[in-house]
């Protein structure tokens, strides 16, 4: 599982907050990513441009 951190504030979450990448999918060239908060209470779906703009890869855990 991949862990991402916020580069800057996004949807009310502060910079540095960690998220787990739960799912990634692609349909006709449009990539969509599902992220969950570290405590697994909230989840949201973002597109590739939002992932690149607001998040940075932190580490991969197994």
C-alpha cells in the first residue's frame, strides 16, 4: 500500500497529513485515485491532476 502526504492544504486537511492510497483506476484515459485518512475514518476520490498538485509520495508499506 502506498502512503502519500499533503504538500499543501486540501479539503480541510492540513499540510503533512498522511493518506493511504486504497485504489487507482483508469477508464478511457482518466485516472482516478481513492485515498483514506490515516485513521481510516474518511475517504475521497481525486483525479490525477489533483494527486500531482496536492500530494507527494511518502513510502510504500506491505
